[in-house]
């Protein structure tokens, strides 16, 4: 491969990356056991809307636990709640941003659904088992990620540009900051209870 | 005892004396490895030598068994949720959420002692007991922990075995606490149940490194024909200062360094009375069960700590050494207690025993009003901690007929007591303590009681200690008691 061809290929690769970069980094939640389950997402982008996915997201209730514990979805997504336990389960939310919905009670093998229409951090509770809690965080953009146990996250395929990036965690106060994406972009967040 | 004492009464008094001796052995022993498990930390995080608390341990205790500025990641045993936090938003449509400790919050203390005692009476007669193996002397079962952010609990069940093989079991503590209910953190806390009141923070038995408690403060009975005559037995002097109470207490720490507490309580203890007088000549209730009347004791204590760690664990602006028992501080406090023992009959005694009326019935007495006021001070300089209390007591004693109906005399009697104790950390495993106590009884015809107590403790492990303790108690005209106790205590 000639030197000119190699430089051309590298330049083309860099240009492609710049068009579809990512936001990666770490969320540190001070004072809690680990930094898992924080949701990092790009806030609403003025003038841009995103079509809700046709496919439903699924949250299970198994062994008296919501699985996953925290789910991030795009606004307009319908979430199906499956009961995999041999006991009755219920799902409701006390949060106004999802109309304080209550889906009733249903037995093993059945599921009920709710569509999250707008940006919201909804707490999900089960009236039958008060210790159960789960969360659905609705992002206005499809650019979101849920952190791993070490707090790391990657939001893929974020177009270059200037954004407000928000972070939410079940036990810490939410936060946000401006992030300019240019290819692979690092962003770190430190939040506390 | 007076030679004319009727046999039935003599036998009753002997019984009460034995009961008091037994209960005296059941001294509170506070060491909670429950928290070592919960936080996965050593006992010496909170204790210089258990049960004596270091400054951090005192803050932990006053914070309702929570670390200063505690965060979730400090707690290694994940609690059991009794409801999602979000349920607070739907109350009262659901029960308020709370938590349980992750594991059964139970711990055990075992205490064994080899006891040598020597008693010399006023006439020089001597009684010596060599090497009495009191194995065990007592076993304590503890439960303690937190229930969510604003509740805590503590209970202690003690089983003690006396020198004669007799044994007994008692609930020594059982209380619930409600912390930081409103206002600034640590400012307003409430607890209720059976507990050692914060009135004695720093000098009640459950917070002392020594095996013997301060008898001159807690085991003096001020009720007597001419006032109290001295320390009768361990546990018998519940009218002086009640070591534990059944009550409701409010306490808090303000601005890191000001401590306050006040409470309302019944006293607890065997007493030396005979029964509760109903006022119509008949009696009811358990003999000696002091506190079974309509009146409550009230108490108050105010402290301020200069230097060292704040009472809530605050260290802002303070340079603390890495040795967590050390600091340079001075804490001073005033304390007061007021009560009313009307309708609780005691047998009128002097140094020789019960005083009989012309019909050979013992006079009865009631302590219709008593006040205790005291001053507490504690100075810590590096490895040395010197602390003490001066206490003044006043009792209004009514002398009555045996049926309680005839009032013969009302007298005000006063007594005073003080102690000073020095604890020194030779090295983390080796501790020394020396204490001197003096009690000047209300009965001016008897001599003061002087007590010396010396202790050497080897902390073999954070939860295992050996103590060698010498105690001498003397009262001119009454006699001298000496004891050497070799004690092993383990907490697990």
C-alpha cells in the first residue's frame, strides 16, 4: 500500500468516526455501595424528534425482583411487565410523569404493558411486595446508557455536536452538564445522595 | 442488725440482701460485636478497651448506632428492605418503609471471674474467701441495631450466677430510639424503654473499663432513721441514683459540642423497702419494688466539650491523632434529678439495723422528696483520661408507724459523694485504671465510706480481655471489704 493510499484511508476512517462517535466515561455515585444503574442520556435536542420503537421493552418480575432493576428507554416505548413468579405481582408508579399508573395484579406467565410517553424517571413498585422496586428512565433521545457496577458507560453512535447530558441514579441526586461530542468523547460525572 | 429484730423480718432482710447481692453481680456489660459485623470493623474502632468508648464510639452511640456522616457504602451487611423508599411518597396509602438489620443483630458476652474477698467487721472479725471460681459470673445476650434512618434498638438479657450457685435472669435493657426526628441532624432524639439514662454518660458501669462500678454514687440508700448510713450492697441503693430506669428520654447534640438530655422515669431496682403503701393501712406490690407509685423522676444534664472530636463525631478544624483513643479535650457537665417516693415504705434503720417502736414494730419511712445535683468533668490528654463526678443529695424523710398512717417526724437529710478516676493507655493492649470514691452519708453519726479501685487490663484481642482488679471499701466503725478479681471477658 502506497503512503498516499494509507494516509487517505486513515483520513477517511477519522471522518467516519467523527460522524458517529460515542460518549463514554464513568459515573461516580458517592456514598452508595456501587455506581451501577445510573442512567446517562442526551437531553432533548431542539428541533429533533425520534420515532418510538415498535418493539416492546420487557421487564421481568422474578424471585420478587424487577429484572432489570433499572431500564432506560426512548420516549414512546411500551414496556411489558412479565410475572415469572408463582405469586401474584402488581406494578404501579407513584410518579406524576407517568400518570401514576397502576396496572393491577396478575399471575405467573402473564404480562401487562405501559407506554412511557415523555421524559421521566419512573419508580416502579409492587403493592403485593413492598420491598420490590424498579425504575424506568425515559430518555427524549435514543442516546442513553445504563452504567455497569464500576460506573462505566458508553453511549454509542452519538452524532458530533453540542449536547446537554443528564445523569440519573436511584439513590443520588440527578445532575447534568454540557458535552461537546467530537468522535469518541469522554465525560465523567460525580453525583451524591 | 438490732437484736430485737423479729425473726420473720430478719429473714426478709436477709432475703433482700441476697437478692441485692445477686443483682449486683449482674452489672451491665456493654460491648456489641453486632456492629463489628455490620461494618466489618474491629471493636477498637469504638472502644479503647470495651466497654469504655473512645471519642468516635461515643459519637456512634449518640448518633443512634450510626457512624458520623454515615453513607451506605460504609455498611457491609446490606439491610433487609421492608419497603421501597418510594413508599414514603404514597403514605398513607401504604405502610411507611423501613429496614431490618441484614443478619440477626445478636451478640454474646461471657464473663468469668476468680474472686478473692476479705471482709473485716468492726470488731476485727475476718472472713476470707480464696479463689472462688465464678465460672461463669454472667452471660449477656445483646441485640442492638438500627431500623432505617431514624430508629434504633438495644436489648440486653443477662443471666448471672452468684457465689452460692444461685442464678437469675434479667432483662437489663430494652429500648427503642428515634433519632434526628426533626431539626438539625443529631439535635433531637428520643428513646424509651428500660435503659441507662444519658444522665450518667461516661460514668455508669456500662461505660467504665473497670469491673466494679461507682458504688458510692449508685449503691447508696439515703433512707434511714437519721439518714442513709452508707453503701449497703450492690444494687440496693436505687434511691440515690437509679443506674437504669424505665422511662422516656430526650437528648441531642447541638453545634457539635453541646450535649443535653432530660427525661421522665420510674426507678428500677430491688430497693430495701417492704411494700407499697396504699394509704389506707394496707400494702400491695412486690416488696422492695421501688418506683411503683404515681410519681416520676425527672432528670436533666447539660454538657459542653472543649477540644477533641465533636460529640457527634465532627472533626472539622480539629487535628486528630491516628491513635483513636487519644485527643486533647475537656468535657464538663451539670446533672440533676428530682423525685418523689411518697407511699413507698422503707423500714427505718440505722447502722445497727431496724428501729422498733414501743410495740416492737419497725418504724417505716418514706422519701417524699429527693433531689440530686452533680458536676461531671472529663479531661483527656493523649493516653490519659481523668474524669469524675461530685454529687450532692437531699432527701425529705418521713418517719411513720408500721401501718404508714401516723406521721411521727419529717426530716431533711443531705449526703454527698464524689469519685475521680484516671484511665491510662500504656499501649493499645495494656490499660491501667485507678479510682477513689468517697461517700459522706446523711446519717452524721456514721463515718464516710472510702473506696479505692485499681485495675490492670490486658486486651488480648479486640474482643477478649483479662482484668486484674483490686477493690477496697472501708468505713470506720463498720468494717473493711477487700477483693481481688481476676476476670476474663469475651464478646462475640
